[in-house]
């Protein structure tokens, strides 16, 4: 059965964003999924932090390569953004669930009847996804700063928290989290199926990244026989986010890594495209 929401040409009620956000927050937290994702964020952030601290300790204390100020700042940026890779995945899944839960629990009709202007509902979901992403950023950054600062104090190195390299990485990390939330909303609107969307997103985010790397390796070996071809990997969203944050764990050869702002532009492009597509789909699609 298909239900089509019609306002009958009446003037739309004023936008009560606070009410919409409270409604979206209640729906998000009324299922067990949100705390499962929260546990996932905490566990993966802790593991990533341990790995990054271990790598930094090895790099900075190596007698063969004395640590410079910039090297310490680069390590600090990496440590203080630990967990961003899987954190982005969990935020995207949360964005997907904000949409697909409506269809899974058959509350979409009620939602659009309560707020006939679908644009208001869409705005509420995008803002909720970005606020949830910001919350994840606050929690993970607090953990990274606390344990990262202990590490630098124990090893005698400065945290470089006032350096542009570190501040830029932390700030861009917030932007990346917000964009992953937007991606989730768009993907959920496109696929609608909760299982289909979450599985597709997870596979594209993880295995898809390595599949793209394999394609570029084949191109490097058989078509363009220079390492410059790997610059094109920045078109892959997960890699673009790492480029934007200045991550050290990149599959791109060091001499071929694009500037950080290229990664930002690529992610903004994906975010805007996803937001537009998701909005158009939710405004025009019938509610089943």
C-alpha cells in the first residue's frame, strides 16, 4: 500500500527545529543499535590509539632518525585523530539507520503526517546526523588528547597542540565525521532497506577501499607506469578523508600524496552531492 502525503495547498506550519531534533534523537536512542555503535567507536578508537602511540614511540625514539619539531607535530596530529577511520564508518551507519529505521519500523508515514513538509524532516535528519557525528568527535578527541598527552609527557616531547598541523587535523576530523553522517543519510534514502544499506555501506567503506587500491595498482603496472597514478586514489572517500587529516597510514606513496585541501574538497563534493540526492529522493518518493 502506498501513502502519498498531501498538504492540500495549505500554508506549511512554521519550522520547529528543536522539536524535530528531539523527535529524531528519541527515535535514534529508542533502539539498541546506537549503544552498540557507541561501543564500537570506543573499542576501535582505543585500539587505533594504542597502535598510533606505538608507532610514534618507535619513530620518535629511533636513534637512526632524530625527531624534528615537524616530525613530532605530525605524530601528534596522527595520535590526536586516532580512531577516525572506523569512527567514520560507525557515524555513516548511524546516519543510515536514521533513515532506514523509519521504513523498518513502519514509522515513515506517521513521521511525514506529523510534519507534512518533508523538507523539514530532511533538515532534522541531516542536523541530527551531524550532531551525532560531532558527539562522536568530542568523545574520541577527548580520549585521544588525554592518553596522547600522557604519552608525550612520558617521552619528554611537546604535544604541539598549538601548531597549525595538529589543530588543522583535529578540526578537519570534525568535518569528516559530519560528512560521513551526511553520506549515511543519503545512502539510507537511496536504498531504504536497513540490512541492504548497512551491508552495502560497510563493504564499500572497507573492502571497496582495497578494491580501488588494487585497480590503481593494475593501472600503475600496465597502463601508467609512474607512481603519480596513485594521486588519483584521493577520489576514494575513505582515502580522501585520510588525506584531508594528514594521516600517516596512507596507501599512497609519500611523494605522491595530494595536499590536504584536495582531500577536503573531494569530501565536500561527495557530501554536497549526497545531501542533494538524499533530499530529492526523500521529497519525491512515496511512503510505503
